[in-house]
């Protein structure tokens, strides 16, 4: 799959300023201290072509290209954390269950 130049040396995130999923992905990356290049496809016509090629003609963001060449398209917080090898925070169910078990 063509993702621009060669496989990136660091993560690339194709995004827009108005995209809520892009803001979530940025928060995960920033919170984990991950270095990345954020590319606003609304301001970079060449980036639009890359996103269209990756996503079968769809202008879908965030499109994240990992340093190893894997591509994530609109990942959930859990999917992104998993792809980055980050620990997962407990789910709401796990937090509630932990609270219930402590009060027994």
C-alpha cells in the first residue's frame, strides 16, 4: 500500500482540525509522549491523495501510519493504545467491579 515516501521513520497522522476522532488520537499520542507528524489534509492537497489511496477513495481521518508501515483508520482509543504497545486503562466495568469488590 502506498503511504507517501518510504515507510515513515516516525508515526504520521493525517487529520483535520474539525475531526473529533483526530483530537482523541492526538490526545492519546500526546499523553503517551509519542513523537509524530500531524498532517492537516485540509491544507495539504498531496496528503489528501495519500489518504484517498490508503482508504480506497475515501477521505477518512484520522489515518495513522505507524513507523512499521501498519495503517490505522479511525481507530478507537483502545485500538490506538494497543497498536502503540501502551497499557490499557481499566474499562468502566472493571472500575465498577473493583469498587464493588473493595466494599465487600
